C-alpha cells in the first residue's frame, strides 16, 4: 500500500501495488463485466468544472448572508403607526410595511427580500431593537438569531481611523471560504482515488477472465 509521490498525476501507487491491482483486474470475472482502464474523459472534467463555477455564480448573492437587526429597523418603526394598526390582520400588515419601505427605497431592500419576516418575528425582536436604538448602537453590528438580537460574531474591517473594527461581515468573508474548501476536498479526494489505480497507460486484456455460465 506504499505511496509514490514523485509523479502524482501519473500514479500515486508504487509498482508492487500497481502489479497487484492489475492482477485483480485481470483475474476477477466481475460476472462477465469487463472494464477498461481509461482516463476520465476530458469533457467530463470540463463539465464538472463548469458545474462548480456555475453553482458559485448562481449562489453568489447568498454567500454567508446573515440577517442583521438593521434590515428590520424600518419595519419595527412602522409597527405601531396608525396606518398599520388599522389593518385587520398580520399578513396584510406585513405586506403593507414591506411595500411602503420598498417604495421609499430602503438601502436594505436586497437583504429584506432574502430574509423575509412575519409580524410575530418582529414582535419577538422589537423590544431588543428599540433598546439598542436608545443606546445609540449600530444595528448593523447585531445579528438576528431566532428571537434574539446578539452582537455579530465577526471580527470585521477597521473603521476609517484604523482603531476599531466593525462587527459587520467583512468583504473577504462572504461564506464561500467553506465552499471552496469542500470543493477542493472533493476534487483532491476523487483525484487520489483515481490515481491509486494503475496508470491509464496500462490496459487489461480481459483474456484471463473465466467464462461465466449464465443459468436462466
């Protein structure tokens, strides 16, 4: 089971292991099924690459996004207004607030669409948001986790004076770091499995397979 690392894209197994693998390949009948030792087709490799890139591009707006308290501040400010209170039910109240905020042109519009809430959700966090507002806290530095508003778990980027860090999500951490890790892990794992087989320059002859008798 020795590893051979001098030419990893050719083979990762030493000669002894390759010889044993070739013997098994030639000697096992596999129920009469034969399989050649071909390289992975280049179109398949390109297809996998295109799939990975496409997945990253399609999900780009969602990378690591976490709802901050700031994106709900405008909704909470409207909750007790006469216009909202005169509406009979919660779904219509929420729809009215969403439309009103959107028509005014909120800077959080994209995040509000990605992280929709109900009136009950807003009621659970309302008092916490108001308390933070009264203490002049930056709501963008607080994350909504269920019914809690907590200080964001970010060591973000520095303020302009270079002395303090934002608790907002930094530009270099958009959640794709972990995705890149798993994609690399998958590609490396598949490559290792393939390259532990005999190199593609060797092809089985299949003439050592016994002829199975199929009984129907």
